[in-house]
């Protein structure tokens, strides 16, 4: 079975800990821009606030090439580690900075590591009040490290009207796997990847990667906040990313900004009831 059309997205962030060297993400982001241009694809770039402050020219270049610029938070902090005051101030500042650089409205937000969960559900109200139109922050089901059990796999509306475009998933036992992006895109064996592709059903498909996912010359180091094993996994098998993106490029979908009207027309309202057990939820048709 062939995948439905796939939107290409990039999470523009920096792993940090440069040991005196300059940032590597600008060159890798430009390499991704060249890849997309060669395949005639325009995508959505979720840009971290610190990137917009450090390399404004890169943000302008992304927009100038026709890609959508969206927000990847102010400082790439998992939502579970945010507080209301800090998150609100940061996301408002990040959105304003991106809009100033691009001259266009920033419509979308993606939480670091899909950390929009039942415990961080309060951030949805903040995003709505800040003027965002959609989020792409939920991994439906039980995930590692974050997931949202009970959340629909298809685009849905939060009660405040914010559109959510959840991460397309495959299943490994009880776990939801973001098989079209990041390390999963690099590490899933071909047979498992094909099996998940065939089982995608009616999900809205999109892929994502980070600049470091294609950086073949980055020296190995322990990434801050992680251990040896995770750092090795981040560093290895990076050649696979563009090969699999090349396969997905045969059937690209428009950037998120150009799909919103169609996605919203078919979205259902996601309602969680306090009377239901934790993690239980239901999707209601929009009237």
C-alpha cells in the first residue's frame, strides 16, 4: 500500500555543547532546503526561539524559499518542565520574533519531543490565546518519552478551537511509534517500516527530521541531558534519513499552512471528561 501524500517538516533546533566550535545546524538546515528544492517540495519548518535570535538570516532564508515558518517553542524545553508564566512569555516572544523576521503570521506550534500530554494540556489554552491556529504536538497513545493515551490519530479540534495535527504512528505492542520521523525513521528495519506504512490507515501523514539527523561529519559527544546509549543512537545511522526522505518525496503533500482548511473541515472535537478514567477521552463530531 502506498502512503497518502506526506507533508515534509523540519524541527530546527541545536543540540548545543559545541565545545568552542560554531553551530552546525545552519549548514545542515541549508542542506535540507536544497534537498526539498531539488524535489520541488515546500514544507513547514518549526524553528526554536533561540535559533531565531542567533541566526535570523537562516529564518529569513527559509521563508524566502517559500516554506512555512512555525514555532518550536522558545527554548526547546519539554512542556512538563514549563510553568504557565514562563511558557506564556516565551511562546509570545518566539512567535513575535518569527513574525518580525518573516513578515508573515506564524500559525503553527510543535512541542519539543511531542510533550503535549494530559499533564500539559493547559498549554493548549495558552497557544490559543497567543494566536496560534494549529498545533502538531501530540503523539497519540503510549509513547516514549511522551504520549497522549486516548487522543485521536486523525486531526482534531481542542475545545478552544485549536486544530491539532497529531503525529502519524505505527504500533509496536502497546507503544505508539512516530515511524515517519527522527530516530525512528533512521532505525526501523525495512520490513517493520514497510509494515507500518501499510497500516497507516486514514492518518494525515507527515514526516519530520532535525538538522543533526543528516550531519554525517559531526564528532561524537555525549549530548547534554542524555546518557551514553542515547547519544550513540543520536549520532549513528544518519545516512538513512535522506534516503528515506527521497522515497517519501515521490508523493509530497503541501505544507501545513496550505492544508489547514481541508483538515479543519474533517476534524472532530476532542473532549475529555473529568468523570472518565485517566487517559479516557472521546471525539465528537463538530456541529
